[in-house]
C-alpha cells in the first residue's frame, strides 16, 4: 500500500512538473508553437519546424519581438493566433528595418 501511494505521489509530481514546464518555463518559441499545433492541428514535425523558425526569428529580431509573439499564446482560435503571430513578427521586422534606415541616415 505504501509503495502504491509513493508511486501515485511520484506520478503527480511528474505530471505537475511537465505541466509547469510547458506552461511557464518553456521558451516562448515552444509555447507558441505548441499552442498553434493544438489550435490548428499541426503535426509534431511541423511544431518542431515552427520552433526552429521562431528560434531563428529570435536571433535576427531579438527578444523584444519574441516577447510580442509570446503574447499571442492566449488566443483561442487558429486564425487569431496565426494572425497575432504574423502581426508581431511583421512589427518586429519593420522595427529592425526602420532602425537600420535611421542608422544609415545618421551615418553611424
């Protein structure tokens, strides 16, 4: 009986740890792609591809753009999360373009 109780406690901690990681600790790329997969029915391979693409976005556009993308996780439909993600990425890219133009015009 004690071993069964110990097994249940261990399983509960493992499940809680898995949930906490995926909801709070995982990188924004992982959370956003998992949410897109859940809402849009993407496969596991497409989710991994999404994560790799968003990791590249983080490298090129920075953390600020990725934080804006991460704010899209609370959307409740496939169309709304894809639209939100696209808008956040476009805003991040436009910001980088304008920053480059500004530096070019100022002679830096």
